C-alpha cells in the first residue's frame, strides 16, 4: 500500500488534495498547525497516483508508492 505524508506546517487547509484524491483516502483531520490551518490526514487506502501532491499549491505532500515487483524482484 502506498502512503501519503503531509508536511503539516506548510499546509494552508485549502483541501484541494481532498478533492483531487480519486480514492477518497484523504480528509480534514481536526488538528491545526501553528498557523491555525486545519491539516489533512490519510484515512483510506492510497493508490499512489500522487494527484494530491500535484494539486497541492504549498508543496506540503509527499507520496510514497509501494513497489509492485514481479517474483519478489524490484
């Protein structure tokens, strides 16, 4: 399973990533960063498409894709 890491102090709570996620794997977290913006969290299975990271205007998202090697090889 791929995963998303949020650089929470860069997030401005625009939620463009939530709208861009085709897997509906992201949602507002209820937590706030030191600037007072509500940050986003991963709640579902990430497909690794990186749509969220592409849409983020603040470059606050890192997507780590799971390798799907054949026969245990990468």
